[in-house]
C-alpha cells in the first residue's frame, strides 16, 4: 500500500472518533434501520453487535445493508462527530457510485 494512502486512512480513523453519546445514538439508529428492514422481509447485515457485518464496498463498510431478492439497500448513519469528515465524504462517493451502477441498489445517508 502506498505511504500516502496509509497516511490518509490513519487521518480518517482519527477523525472518526465519536463521543460515547454520539456512538450510542449512532448504534441505536443503525439498530432501528436494521429492524425496520428485517420487518419488511430483507436479509439484513449491520455493523453493530448482534448482526453479521456487511461486506465492504470499495473499501468502506456500510452501517446497514438489506437484501431482498434483487433489491439492495445501503445505509450509512453519521453523527455530528462524523458528518462531513474526509471519511464521510469518501464513503458517500463510493456508496453513491455503487448505487448508480445498479438500478436495484439504493443508498441512503442519515445524519442524526
């Protein structure tokens, strides 16, 4: 891996440090989205305890992925601590590109 890329990734990790309160709000929202999708008949993976983790998409792991038939929904939850960081912007770009390439895939970013 290139040195510049490693430095950028480390910067993103530092930027992502959420307060305990924000992390708790984030996880509660992720859990709510996962439950809603499950009730709608989706197979759900979520990046919180109690769920299988979603696969990475272009190097980023979304908070929630729901799949039902050929339909795929990608969700990313941001908090005041993480919104508009370099990581947030890069994730949005990656997830939007994937959704744009498939008529059966949608991406939704939620800021709480």
